[in-house]
């Protein structure tokens, strides 16, 4: 190993450095151990084993330094081992590690909830409670909506992703790999069309109106609006392929919910915490959700998630009706406070916009001369390209291009209902030169013709 690394975090050399093939011998050895110890159901995108990470790089067990366009799936928005997070967590782990907030509470939990109540869209009276994962947040949002409305039906959208537990897997659109063989599914879940501009049959121009009309008609005719507890949507569909619903679609759905006493839940698990160039993606169209679910970017990698929403809805649930052993663990709460300070003090909302301003023009330039790039889209540091077989809209497999990037030391993720989307979620603290270098690797990897 060329460099003796003692810490992760932003002080790691911000460079791509390949000293072995990817994955290298040490990673391959560890991968073989993984194969005999961990079930094959746990798939791995890039089998390099990590020892350090920070800023825009991930360092592996062979001493390779890779450019990170994944942020652990939109989690390390503030960077890995971000200094304010490290400092707070280190202090907390020495003070106390757990009491269970429901047994004997502590201030940091309340401070995180206060911050989320203030930062999420809308200046109405809000409440927040904390859980461990995005799926758990979504499940709890549905529980609250059902309790408060006395209704059962939940409406979700094509291409939606909400988790892997029984209810959230049911709420998720895609069968393989998320649902296949795992049924029967939870009852009272209904799916309606999403305004997907690139694939809307009549083209992008009327997409918002037509999709909203179809969705609302299905709700009225097939479920009955008066039976619907909640409409649940990601403001940008994440796993589904970074699909930004055509502008105007979300406001129409919200308006319908308001008119019919339906709780509008925005799942901002992937889009939250400065990722899209807003603190929350809903802000882009001025959407104020009744309930918003957050996770991932909230705590820089420590397991934490939140349900934030109208006080009248959240306070509807009886005492003891919500909770869990670890929800709002003190280490995760301290991490969240460190994350929120970092986003604010290092102006990471602006930084996300800056990343979009670097990435989008370069990707559009690639699209001009490379016909496998069918669509370039996204906001801030949540950017994707949808790949097609040239001259058609038939999906071109993104995994093949991702593998070519990985070999060159650029970690990219795939997504999409059709598996043909490359998505880019760099840490918001990635230096510009690594963004540019990553884009150059991608440009070459896309040359398959
Ligand atoms: N809602 C919008 O993106 C998690 C899934 C990774 P958890 N997305 C990454 C995988 O393949 O399991 C996600 C999301 C949205 C909910 C979730 C679920 O969040 O923290 O993974 O439970």
C-alpha cells in the first residue's frame, strides 16, 4: 500500500488512484469470504472492500482510491466521516450509547425533531418522530394516515420505491428483485400512473395533465376517494430511475388530496437533505406535504429516519401507538445535528446546485453525439442518464456501462424500472476536479458503438 492512511473524512487525498485491477486481490479474497458467510440475496454493486472514505473518494483494502458518485445511495451528502458528525458521535459514544427514548429521553432527539419541523416545507404546526430506516418511516407514515383518517386505502405510483418490508415492498412498484417470490402482499395498496415525460405515450408536453387525470380517475372509479387514507409519492422517483414527474403533476395530485381529505405523503428518503439543490425536493414546485418521510442523508450514514407532519395528524395517534427500541438512537441524533450544521454552514444546498450545473451540461453534450443516451435529467446532485438502444427507446442495460466505470475507479449506481438508468449521487462535498474526471471516465465508458 502506497500511503499509510489513518483517517477517513475530507482530509483523505482527493484523487483517483488505481494501484491494482478493480477489484484487487485483497478485495477478491474478502469477497470469497462474503460468498460463504452472507446469503446471495444480498447483492453487491462493486465488490471492493472499503477501509476509508471521505470527500469525494472511497479507499479500498488494496489501496485503490475510487471516485464516489454514489454516496452510499444518497446517504453521505455531507461526505463520509464529516468532521462535525465525527466530533459529535465520538463525544456521545463516550457519554452514553442508549437508553431508549421511550424509556428515558434525551435532548438531542427533541433537537432533531425541532429542526425537522422547522426545515421541512410549510410553516404550519408540525410534529416529528424518529425511527431507524426509510422503510420504517414510510410504514409509520401510513399507520398515522390510516389512524387519523379512519380509512384504509393507500395510493402509490408506477416506478415508485418505498422499501423492502412487507408493507413497503407492497408499496414498491418493481417485481424483480424487490417482490419476486415474497408474496402475498399487504392489502389495500393501489397503483396509479406517474407522469414520466420520457416514456409518456403521447409525448412529454401533455404528460402532467394526462397522467394526473388518469391517476385521479382511477382513484375515483376503482377505489373511491372517500376510502383513501393516503397518497404516497417520491417527488423524484429514485430507484425507479430518477424520474422527475412532469411539472404540474404533483400540484394537481396535491390539490385532489386536499379536496378529498386524503393525506398527501412525500417520500423524501432519497431526495432529502440538500441533495436536489433544495433542502427537500418538494420545494421545487412549492409542494407542502401533510407528512414527509426522511432517512438516508439525515445522519451521514448512522441509521436514522423521521416522520414529520401536521401536528393534528401525528398527535391523533394514542400514547404508546408509535415507537421502537432504537428509533432516534442518541448516536444517530448527534450525527443528524452534525449533518444539519454542516449543510447550513458549508452551504451545501448551493453546492448541490453547483454540482448540477457542472454535470448536466456535460451530460447533455455527451447526449448530442452518443445515441445510447436517450435522456439526461435530474436536479442538483441527483442526476441520471437513461440509456436506450440507438434509434429506439428500448432499454440499454446500465449495468454494462456501470461495470466499465467501476473498472476505471468510478463508482456509479444503476436504477430504473427497466434497469437502463445510470444515476449519479456524489457527496455534496466532492471537489470539482473529481466530478470532471468522473464525467470523463463516464464519457469513455458510454462509447460502446
Ligand atoms: N423510500 C424513496 O429510496 C431506499 C434502497 C436500497 P431504507 N432506497 C435505497 C436497496 O436496494 O435496498 C428508499 C428510498 C425511498 C424508502 C426507501 C427505503 O429506505 O432505509 O432502505 O429502508
